[in-house]
């Protein structure tokens, strides 16, 4: 996908065109991200919420971020440190719970 990340409510940050299970909520109350695989060189994957970096993950790391008051899903974003389609890609699993 493009080098700029979209919110988790869009598929611009991923090669997938839709969620693989469930429905994306409007407001996220918990977000979990796991960096499971890399193609080429992607040093890290960042999770930002409302433009604030909440986690920087290296391969094999994961994070669970509780959002007690909730956050619009569009404000929760995934960024790869380097991206080039078919050359530098990161594979992540994302779980989100909300309303």
C-alpha cells in the first residue's frame, strides 16, 4: 500500500481489501498489534493514536493498548518504517474491540 498510513477503518495501510473477521467498530476501546513477519527490511512498525506514537514494535513484538474513553478508529494508524510493494513489507495482526 502507500507509504502514508490510513486509519484502521481504511485498507490503505494494508494489501488486504477488508477485515478478515468481524466488523470494524466506530470507536476503539482496545487495540492489539503484533508484528509477525517481514519481507525485505522493515526495522519497525509504529502504532499511532491521534498522531501520538504509542508503540514502536520490532519483529516478534506485540502490544495491547487500552483506550478507556475510546478513540475514533480513523485516528488509530499503523506505520512501517520502510515500505516498498513486494520488496519491503511488514505483516501484522491487528485486533480491535470497541463499539
